[in-house]
């Protein structure tokens, strides 16, 4: 609890209950723990909100202890110092900013749903751009061991122009394209054509864990406040205006019939509403997320929304199918060229076809193997018959000559 307050600075018992003890049916144990820490001088109530919830902060003692407990890579928030009036009485803290409350609640409901731990979160992390602007994320999550290893979150209370949200999407996309220090620009440019390989040259891969999916670290907009219709309208307008950053592109050099989308250099943008999350029995783990660019009524779990069934997996399947069709076309074209036997009309076998290719035309090349063999047998038979006829004729001629000679000899006597 000290670590959670160290990260988020101010929180209600409900926030801490949802974040640290989501399995409890109410926040009684959380409140008891806070009161025990208060007795130890480590936390105090800064103020009571209009909702009647107490707002808890760390004391100086608790802040020092939280700093010791937090890992070195987790930034601790500033200490909310206790102020006194002219009479030496403690001054109640200023009203809890509604945006800050929504940010803490967002981290609470996601942590309670199993997306990391309180240590996975940091607030107001800057993403500096080359032209001097720094885009601060309301929340960043790094949780390498869960289904969503990293995510950037913007909490919106429906009180800014949609253009402001579109500009945030644009700046995040620009930041993800920044090269890492000393990265080879030539190799990085070449890697743009090789899917995920380009990210090895990018700055973001040195800061955030691999996403486990195509594309950059996802950006989530969590809307809250106003009416449901106003939130829905805002989501639709954001979807229309920011499409170029999350839509993906066609695969380069794609074969015919490929409809899959290349998301490797796209910024996945998902949206949800705090009201939707808190109303769902499964909370942030339920079907309360929508991926911009998909059906307006397609609410999914966060993992489903971030998956890309129309990305690499579809591309691999369609590429296999395209290659199969190409092989079939090539086989059909080859089959159309297969010679036909001039004698029996049967097509040549592959072996017979191959045997006539290397050389020029020879007698019998128009015949299939069996007919060629039959022709050879016929030729051999004809030759044998001729030889036999010639032998018989020669023998008969020899016998006639011998008979003739015998007759002449008899007359001389």
C-alpha cells in the first residue's frame, strides 16, 4: 500500500482496494490497513471528497519508507506536505482533481484485472520529440509477464477538442518512429520492408518490452464523464480523424488476393470507458475494449482487441493460398503444353516428356513411351523377318546352284 501511494501520490480506499485486493467484496480490509498505517504515522487523510471518500497520502515518514521499498527504476511521486494555517492548525488539502482521480482509478481497475502490478505503472512519463515537444502519458504500463506487456494510456473526461486527442496520437506515432542512439539509418530504412525487424533500430524498443504483437506499444484512451452518447460520439470522431495512424498498410509486393493488413508500423489504438469497466462483472478483464478501425459494436477483451487476426496470421495463410493457386496455374499451363502421342492420343508421361527436351527432333519423338517401344519392337521384328527371308533366299539360291552343278557334272560323264 505504501508503494502504491508512492507511485500515485493520492488515492482513495476504493482505488487501493480495486488495485491491491480485487478479490475482496468490499474495501473494509483496505480501510483497516490504511488506519493502521495512519496509526504508525505513515499515511494521513488529506481531505474528504465530495463523494465522501477520504483521500489518503503519504506522510514524510511514509514517503521515505515507500522510496526504500520501490525499485530504482520506479519513480516515486512528490510528497504532499502538510500545511498549517496562521493558528498552527492543519490545512485540508485542495480538492482532488477529477482527472487525477480517473487516472488512479484506471490503473486500479486494470491492475485488479491482472494487467501487471502497482509497480508496473508510472504516471506522466515524457516522450520527447526532436522538435522540442514532450508528450506526457497519463499512465504507462510495463508488465513483461502478462498478455499485454506494455501500454500507454490517456484518460479523457470529454472536456477537450477531439483535435487534441488526434494530436496526441500523431505525436506518439512520431515518437515510436524515432531511431535509437547510434542506430544505422541505412539499415533501419532497409528494415522498414522487413516487418518487425525495423523496431530493433527504434528508440522505443530500448525503453518498453516487446509487445508480443505487430506494431508499436498500444495506446489506450479511457473516457469518463459526461453522457454515454457524448462519449460514443467522441470515440467515433477520434476514429475518423486518427485513422491514418492506426489503420496499417498493404503488404509490400503482395500477391494477388492478399487482403491482410501490415500493422508492424501502425499504432494500435483501443478505447474504453470507466463507466463500462466498473459496470462489467469482469471489470477491465471483460469485453469492454474496442480497437479503433474495427466494428463499432465489436467490444472485446483487451487481448482480443490488440490481436491482429487480419495481420501476419492472415497474411501467412493467404500467402500460402496464393502460392498454391499460382502453382496450380503453372501446373495447368505446363499441362496444356504436354505433348500428345501421335499414334494413341495419350499424353506423355513426365519421364517421356523430359527425354525429348534436351535434343533436337528425332524420329519417334511424336510417340509416347509405350508406342515408341511398340514401334521399336515392330522395327526389330521387321528386321528379323527381313534377315530370315534373306537367309532363306540365300539358302535356296545356294541349294539351287549346288543342284545345277551336280547336273552338269552328270552329263559330262
